[in-house]
C-alpha cells in the first residue's frame, strides 16, 4: 500500500493515513493496532489521556521501530514545564520506544503559559526524545500565538475536521504557515456516514461511506486518523489508494459543511480531569 505523505519542517514524512486509538481500551487496542499495522498503516496516534499507551506498546514491540510513525500527546493539565517533560518520558516508557516522531499539546490551556509549554517541547526536541512538535485543537488565533513564541517549528495541528465541520479559515491559516492539518474524528464519530451525499457517492463507487469520507479528506491534503476495533473496518479504512473520486464528487462533499462539530465546542468543563484547572 503506497500511502501518500506530508513533509514536516524537519524533513520527516508524515503518512496521510494514521490509526487513531481514542476510546480503545487495553482489551481491544493491542489487537487493533496489530491489525492496522498488518493492513499497511504506518502511523499510530495515541495520547496520555487515552490511557492505552502501555497496551499499544505491547503491540508495537512486535514491529520494527523504523516501520511506523508514532504520535502521542500531553494533557492540558500537564502543560507546565516540568510536567511536559515528565509526561513525555512516561509516555515513552509506556510505549516502549526511545523517541516519539510527533508530540502534541492535546488541548490549549489558558491557565498555563504556552511559552512555558513550548519551551519544554523544545527541550524534549533538543534531547532527541521528540522529533517533531505540534498542537491539537488550537484555533488559528491560538496557533498564531504559539508560533510567535515557539523555538521549534510547530509541524502539525490536529483538529476536528470532517465534511460537516470543514473550518476553512483555520485550515487555510495552517496551510499558509506550513502546518499540516490532521483530522481527529474524520468520520464525525460515525455521524457523517449517514449523510445522503456520502451514501450516494459510496453506492456509486462501490466503497464504504467511511472510505469515501476519508478519501475526500486525503485528496484535500488532510491527514486522517480513523479508529476502529473491527478488523474488517480497519482494513477497509486503509483501502483508499487504488481508486479515485473525481473533482465533481469531491466538490459535492465540499458543499456538505454545516459548521457542526461533534466534540470541539467553544465551551469546556474546566474542572474535568482533562484540563484540571483549579478554582
């Protein structure tokens, strides 16, 4: 399987198809990651907040480290300097690797200086523990601020992106500043699969609705991170590179934008353990 890649500022190649592991627990994620890697995925995405890094490490131990691109993320409650360092070291230990290909700030945390967080990221990069640095769920405003104070290039912004939530202003800003966009929840947590245009294009192409949505995103230059625990779905989601959607079909999906997120809403529960912002 010849997966297209995006070149990061470091020169590293980021596969445009990755395997997402959010909400996959220890009982299922080890088998799911093995299935994905055997199916041709070369990019695995996790986070300390997913609480599954050790189980993913069990799967990765069976594969050559040079054969996959590995991402993890630091929780917003751990964005002070020392906690970023400690979180990364703990993630590396759980995953059983010496370095991450990409390390992301999982969510912005306005209670902690982004300059402090990115200073820690630069230290991790200088120590060789992190090859590329990025962010996740940052708005264009937040990303611009981060870029202004970062001592290492911000390579990626992983955001909610799918046909119902296309965020053109944010995506355009990322492109203008050479930040690769990764789509978290590229299938809108399955909600978009019932879209009538998605269904029509799937029927016409003889592909699954999920494959149509993922193919559209990749053709628009987005890196996708679908997740599943179903081996058949995992393999089907990787079957994207020997067929095409034409420009008219892609345009029909472009027109499905509803500005409708499934998770990235403007309000947050700041007391939640993800953020841990004390009163």
